C-alpha cells in the first residue's frame, strides 16, 4: 500500500472509531437516563403509569434527556482534545 492510501485508510479508521465512540456514548447516555426515570413516581402524572402511552412518554423523555446529556459529554471531550493542542 502506498503512502497516500495508507493515510486515507488511517483517516477512515479514525473516523470510524470516532463514530462508533459517539454512538456508544449516545446509547449509554439514553440507557442511563432510562434507568433514572424508572425511579420516578409516574402515578402522580398518569392514571395508569404502566400502560403504553405512559411508557412511550418515558421512552421519548429518556431519548431527549439522554441525547442532551450525551451531547454535553461529547462536546466536553471535544473541547479537551482541542485544549491539548493549545498546551503543546
């Protein structure tokens, strides 16, 4: 493999690993928020907290909050990577 192809493959692998990392952080954040939402007393908000509408609300809420939490973590990680270049 010549030098140009090696560099482009290296960039592709780096992009793939970064994408995989972002997906893992996103999914773990949603699962973390879902586990936290299980402790909420939903019977104060819903008459039947175990029916499909209440569960769908919990799923959507977990996705929205989990996505926001993941974005915070990923942006923080990105800023720390940028700061490494500043310190060098």
